[in-house]
């Protein structure tokens, strides 16, 4: 097996600001997200691709991803033995979930190609065209910019808005001035620090009948008893994101949340995400697949798991201007493989 590794800067259409990097003077946020791609080539010529999307929230960066990948002996990887390959990756070093996830995506891509199947059929899930819709995310900004972003996103019937700054209320007013009745999901990104603060804000949000749920309103370090207190009183469903990493979290999540957001880059790829989504559903939790700022490689990998979800938030490729790949599409919020460039595997190809 041969392995190629390369970095790529994903350029955002708008500066990307969330609660953790918000600065009142406007200097917070990012214009570029750094990602790392990997391509595996087997002796029979099968080529397969993966993507990492590292996040500092999980102690990863393009530097840490590349450093981990440089330690990998590609001859220890096999499209015919994905569990064994993933066990080998774990033996190199703990954590590094987005780096391992990039290789997992590539391994699954190659295995599904060899089986002559799209990845969703390799997983025995199928994919119902016309049945899956993603939200479109609006980051923290000034009220004027929020209104502008919402108007630009007119084609998307469902929005997700980032909160957790002093501008929350004026920004929601700006959003509603541009989209009075659209369904809106709210993402706190751990921005509210106490149960009382979170409940006050959720009660305010719940006055809007078109708010669907609130995602991760408090830090993941919040004690379970405080999450249970909030869940019992919240007029809106509460979804875990930063609190949801692995199957080991499921008992706590079932007690403290109504739903979970599973991201391939934090779980270690589609193999683990498949298991986590299945376990969450068995525990009675609603499920969503989310994303970071990502290209069509990671977004398409997530879309292959859509049949395991109640909600999708896989718009990372819709928020950038220089996607180097094409795969699943999200026009008007409808996730589709109808125009995917390849019939099998991950169903992605590099743009020319």
C-alpha cells in the first residue's frame, strides 16, 4: 500500500465565529480552516481518499494530524482488514481521532470500491434520495452581517445559528427579520456556563415556535446532575455535541440529553460513527450527524450514514469557496448522491 498526505486550506465564504473564538472587537473567528487529506493506493491500483478536519477543541491541528500520519506504515493497512488496520492505528498513539478518521474513510472507500458498492450499501444502510435534508449554519457576527448571511442562505429551508455571545438576542432578532418562520436549530457550543443561565436563554428561545432544539448549551465538563436538572426543565430538546465522543458516553448521554450530534472527525471516522449512532438509537436518543468546516470528502462520508439519523447538519462544504473535491450535494438543503461523480465507494473525485 502507498500513502500520500497533503495539507489544504479551506477558504470560508464568511469569517467563521463561534462561542469559543468570539471577540467583541471583531478580531475573533477564522477565514481559513486547515485540513489534511490522505490517499491510499493498493497494489491492484485501487485509490481511496480520506480527510481529517482537525479541531483545537479536541487538541488536534494540521500539524498533529500530519505528524501522526507520518508515523503510519501504509503496509500495515489493508482494504481487506479494516478492524485490524484501525487496531494498528490505535497501537501507534492514543487519541488523534481526526487523523485516524481520515485513514478510516480511505479504507472504507477502498473496501466499498472493491465490493462494487457505494459506501452506504457497503454498510447495508441504503440511501433514500429526496429524504435527507441538512441545515445551513450561520456563525456569530454583527446583526447586520447576520441578516446578510440569512438572506444569502434563502435557498436553505432550515438554518442553524451559533450563539453564546452577548449578541445572541439582537442576532436572533436580525435572523428573524430576514427569515421570520424558517426552522432554526440553535448551537450553544458550550457558551452558557451555568444551568440557570442556560435555562434562562432556552426559555427565551422557546418563545419562538420554530426553534427545533438547542445543541450543547453548557460545557462538556458540566456535572451530569446539572445536565439532568436542565433536561428536566428545558422547554426545548437538548442535544449533546462536545459531550458526545464515544460509545462509553452513551449511559450518561441517555440520562442527560434528548439527542446526540455525532461527527466523524471527533469519533475517529465512519466505522466508529456507525457504532455510536447505532448505540445512541438503541438507547432511545435522537441522532444527528454534524461536521466541522470540511470538504466534500468528509461531508460525503457523513452522508453515507444518513439512514442512521433523525437530523443532518453536514454543510461544511457549503460554507467554503474552494472545495477541491466533488461528491454528495446539498442544493436547497437536500442531500443527494444523484450527481456524485463515481458509482461506488465514497463517491467522490478530485476537481480538475
